C-alpha cells in the first residue's frame, strides 16, 4: 500500500512552498517564513526552523487578540497521568 502526501503550503504560515530537486533528494522550502525540509526517499527532515517573528505576525493576523492573550492550561490527559 502506498500513501501519497501532497504538500502545497507551508504548515507554519500556509504560504506556497517551493521544491528544488537534486539527485535523489529534494529540498522543500517556504520563502515567507524561511522553514526548509529535505526529503530523501520516504524520510523527511527539517533543515531550518521558521522565523519566529514571521510566525508571530501570521498568528496575529489569523487569530483574534483574546485567543492569543488567553491563559492556556495543560490538557487533563497527558502521557504522564494516562497510566494512573
């Protein structure tokens, strides 16, 4: 069984991504936030993390201030207490 994943947009900021192929590997990158990944066969590894300031600006554009400023609490079901 073969699974296909079509990555068309950056998972961090939803910007279009670019793919550069070379030999048996491909570099997938986002020009907007700077994130980059290398795909070699079926494995994917992150080369570069997204720019923090860009992510902050995207989140501020997408979410209302009351959501971003709210105090977040830990989920009740965590790996640590699941076995109890």
